[in-house]
């Protein structure tokens, strides 16, 4: 399973699979989490959109407690029967003058 925030290398799936792994699920902001959840079609549109955002899994860039994010990842691993987790971390390189 892939987890993390924004993954700026979409070829990560190919890299893992070419090495013999299988990506059974991702929990990336630019992956499954982006499409996660459904809107309540009976609610006012803006209210439904806001509620969908509030109900989604915890974003790795946000903090909702000391263990909430880790527990969420463990639940996803169990649900999708993943054998491991690859954490994708966006890093920034600042060039020196």
C-alpha cells in the first residue's frame, strides 16, 4: 500500500511493480483519497461537499491526534490485505546561492 501526501512521481506504481511488488491500494492525496466518499444528494450542494471533506480519512498533512493517522493506515492495510506500506514523502530541495 502506498501512503503519504502528494506523490509527484506517478511512475512509483511501475517502479514497485517492476520490482515484483503489487500496489493493492493507495492512500495518497493525489490518488484514492481524492475520489473517496460520496455526496449526500438530498443535502444542499455546498453542505454536501463540505460534509464529504469532513468525513474523509485523515490527511497526512493534518493532525487529528497522536495515533489517529497510524490507526487509519493499519485499518486500510487490514482491509486491503497489504503486506507492507510505502510512505511517500514530498521533500523540497532549496538551491544554495
